[in-house]
């Protein structure tokens, strides 16, 4: 029992910025987002403090990031987490109002710039699930279940989604993302309101992130001819599920069971597949998938291989699951106005 009850004190050296710039060394956070990177983003977005304060803009950026890491804690307790390893440096103990003012002073622009810098593919050529036939596989999808506070300002901006039984309880963000399959790394994101029901409208904001060497996996919400043509014009290949009513004229039948067709000015290949899912209890659910692809070479990209590949699109659903139930743990976001919501979401 004496051995089991023994305690050990570990002393370690902590390296942090000097003075009021010290907050922000939280764990590996500063190793991932270097001081120099944050300072450069603040300078580029013209959000550096005009005079040196107890709460400079750099400390504010790390504070906003820490808010995302501890969504269940209030401002002062999050500040305590941010500075817990810096005892003895005489750091200021700000009020909640001071921290709210700090968030407003920074705004969403530097957090958006930081996101655009760190967002991008993570997979290496050997990483499972990130490549097919020499192409990097990515997926579009929308998420409509991130809730924000039910304030007048949030309602005026986002509105509430209307269901058959009435309005949703909270204003709900429409979030569109482009993600790498396999790693689920986000390449980009766009925000919309309840009025923007057309997911392809939001996805168009992310088309500049596509290019040659990519294969985009799309669900039925994106199978409009015009949108598919816009995706193809980026140089990326596509594999999309078609709506059941999609019956283009057949140009030629191919040996693997697929067939060539034309959607307006876009040459495509169509694949019909019967898909069956078996549950853990032995139950079976089946359905028919009709896929559209610009990978027209049936020898290099056999139909069976493309049918097996398509389920990788659901990797982006796992990314949304992590956002809603791991990072947020089902909680409503903190912010009661548009700048705060955008800032908060970009920091995640």
C-alpha cells in the first residue's frame, strides 16, 4: 500500500512567448499553429491590435481555438485552460466581458484565413482509401444539423428549417464541405442559410478547389447536368449517383455492362448496380444504384470497381459525425450573431 500511495513530482520546462503574448502555448496547439503563422494571418487580414493591450489579437486567436476544444466550459474556465501551464508569469485575469470584446475585435476573417491555410489533403499515395486509379478521391456533401442559439440576429441571418410538423427548434446552419476520403481531411467549407435548399449552389463556392488528378464522389443531390458539367470543367473526374428518373439515351453498350451516354454536352458512362446490405442480425436490404461517371474507359476503370468505390463517399458522413457528436457533443454553438458563428465554426 505504501508503494501504491507514493506520489511523484515531475518538473518540466515550458517555452512560451513573453508577457501578454504568452497565452496560446496550450499543449500541441502552438506546435501546430506557430506564433509566426498567426501573426502573419493577423497582419494580412489587418486585425492586429492598434495598441498593445493586456489581450492582444494573437492571444485572442488561440483563445477562440481553445473555445472549440472545450465547448462545455465558460469563457473564464477556457482562459484558465489556456494559461494553466504559465503560472508565475503575472498574466492578466480578464473578465468575461473583456474576452467577449476580444472575440468581436478579432472577428471571423483571421480564423477563416487560418482554416484555408491548414485545410487540404493529408493522405500519402500509400494511405488506404485516398486514391483510385491514380486519382485522389474527394467527396462533396452537406450537413444541416449544426444548431446555433435561437437569437433574433441568428434567426434573421439563418432562419429556421421548416418541417411538415412546423419549424425547427433552433436555427440550423447549412454547411457544405469538400473532404478527402480515407483521411476525412477537409479541403474547404461554405456556409449557407435555411433558404438555400439547393446544395449545389453552396458546392459551387468550392469548385475552385478541384483540379486534374482528382476524382469527386457525389450523391443524388448533385446530379443536375449543369453542375456535373461545371465539375468536369475543373479537370477533375466525377462519379455521381443519379436519381431514379435519370434515363439518358444510350450511345453504346460496353462489355462490363455499363453504357455510354451524353448529358447535354458532357460525355459520360452510366453504370447500373444492384446493392445489398446485410445487417448484424442477418437482415438484408437491397436497392438499385445508377451511377454517372466521366471515367469512360471501361478497361482502366471497370464498372464493378467503381460500384465498390462509391461507398467511400460516406467517409464525409463520418467527418460530420465527428463534428456534431465528438467536437460539439450535440451542443448548440455559443454565438448569437453571424460574425461569432462564422468565427466559431471556422475554428473547428
